[in-house]
C-alpha cells in the first residue's frame, strides 16, 4: 500500500520520523483515546497502529495521525500435521473446505464447511519473508491457491502442497499504480482474477488480471457509483456483482458482465467486509464497526436482521452452515452463532480473516476419443473420465465409472461451491455411465458463461470433481 513506501528507503523513513517530532502534542493528546479506533485503523491499513512510537520501525502517518508499523513476522515455528493435512485434502476433494487466513501467524487454516470445525490450522504456512497481512485465500484459475496481501500489495500463489510459487499479480511484482492496499479477491466467470484496490494510483477500483497475472484494466472503474475503500467483490449468480465499501458505508451493485454501476444494494454502517449469497437468495454481510455483526438482507437489499452475540465484535468473514447457523470470523477468532444472537461455539481463537469455500478442481477432463469406445468390463475405480464437449454451449455430457452398484449423486456447482443443479441422485449399477447437462440451473434458468464443477459423490463419502467451461 502507499504508506508502505515509507519503509523502502532510509531517507524516507528519516523524513517521516522527523515530521513526527514536530507533532508531539497531537500524538500525546490522543494516547487516552478509544483503543477501538486503533483497531479500525489497523483494519483499514493492514498495519499495526499505535498512538505512541514503539520503536524505530513505527512511522507517523499524517492521514490517520498515528504511528503505523508493518505486521510482525511469524513469532513461532509452526509445525505441519501430516494427519490433519491428509484429512483436509480428503475433504477438499469431496465436500470441499473453508479457507480462513490467520494474519498473525501467516497461515491458511482449513475448516469443515458442514460443521465449521477446525481441521488443519497449518494447511498452508505462508512464506514468512514475502508475506505481510493476508486477507483472502481462494482457489485460482490454474490449479493454484491465491492469497491477497494487504500490506505487500500483491496476490501470492501457492500449490496444494503448500509450496510458495511467488507473486501471481501484478505480473512482475508489486506496482502501487495498479494494486495498493488490497483486501478481497474473486474469480470472474471467465476465470480472470478480480482484486479490490483501496489506495495508490488505482484507488477505489476493482482491478482485473488474466491467467498469467497480467493486469488487463479495471473491471469496475475507480470510484464508480461512489465506491470508496472496497473490501469485498462478490458475484451473485445471474444477477450482479456486490462490492462493499468501508468508507462509502455501502454495498454497491455492478453489472454482471460489464462492471458498470447499477445502483446501491444496501447501506451498512460503517464497515462492510465479506459478503455471501445464500441458497434462498438472501445476502449476508459481515460488518466490522458501528452496527457490528452479520447483517442479513433480502435479494432486493431490504434488511432482515443483524446478528451479534454480546461477546463478539469486529466481524470480518461469513459462511452459513447447513444447520442454519452462521460461521463468522472476527479479529478475535472463528465462531458459530445463530440468528437469535447466541454464541453457539468457539471454533478458533486468534486473528481470522475471510471465510472462503474451496474445492479441488485441479482435474480438467477434455473431450474423449471421438470413437467413444467404452471397454465392456466393469471398471475398478470411481472416476469421471470425460466431459464432452468442453468448453460447451449449451449442452455437455459427463462420462463416469462406478466399480459396483452404488447410491450416487452427480451435481453441478459454481466456483463458490453453491449447488447449481443435481443431474442424478439415486442408485446406479456398476459400470460406465453418461449424463447430460443442458447448462440450466435447478429452476430452469440458463447459467452464464464461466467455469463450473461436476461433482460425483457416493453415499459412503467418496467423491470426484472436475471442472468444465460454459462458453455462451
């Protein structure tokens, strides 16, 4: 972010510290102020904030009138747990996982999307030297994990084994003319990466990057519709993009394909962060300050309610569990709450960021042999052998094998794991099978162009998932 530039040369550091010396009355007058304000500044900037200089690395910032410092490196050596990782990988390839970054310990934790329970706290140990404040982690367009870094102004990439692959965007490294003070990230229907930009030369825009991390321009123009300090960019299927602005205290609406401003979805005072559309089409928004809590809206933006147990504050992430309760992350941990403002369970204690549903869609099956000759013998393993054609418009066929008679479900999901359509649910004999998808959702509506997941699961919990591309 732009403030981080002061750390890049000794001369700049000296100049800012010299300026701070001339303002002792301003700083000392604020020492007794509400510490909640410091938490708010830290959230906005990604840096640690203090009313007093705690060391030479703490630099006075004229905008916020406080001292700021980069996040500390990971204080302890974290040890991966092979058994926990094995369990997480198994869930990733069947029902999926929830990724939640821990910005203090610089790691990506995994949670069960069904129960909300912690599975592996050290699933990805982020590179301690390259990483600053992580906010959002998603599955990327090329079988990688993408991680937004608020203070280093880049999107990092990792493989599923936890290896650091370097900077994904911007290609070539940090460039504050493109990305500065970034938070939420998402994939467009075409697989391009969208990144919220809150500062620098591209302030208040949603930047777009191709499959190689090259900036291709802004999907949402800087300041469009009054957007100010975006924290989240979220796709409502077949509807629009929702973008929350912390300084505009608003969730804004933008066109599904063009990114043009459509209007405001709902006011949220004053710090909307993660957004989630429910199967009912209701929308949940985690709000960090003022009217803190998880806000629920109807699809038209009408407020349903605000959920906040008395013990919790500073809400960041949100996910709905199958039991109807809400999983939320705050600056203090990850919690299960209900819509009666009860704290049901504490799932994790510590700095927690956005909650992102992910599934392993690394397998991309291309067209089968044109002869489509299928062996006569019963297959020996559960498998999805082909999706053909792929890409497709508007119809494709999923070819899969069952080693024996089983109760199975073949369903189509979007990249956020939301169910689009169930193609088959019931018993099938062992052997080779093929089922068509016509590109429609469960209500018969045509789905937009984009990447979708075909997921085959058995009653015993075994599963396979492949990706396909609808290109209208």
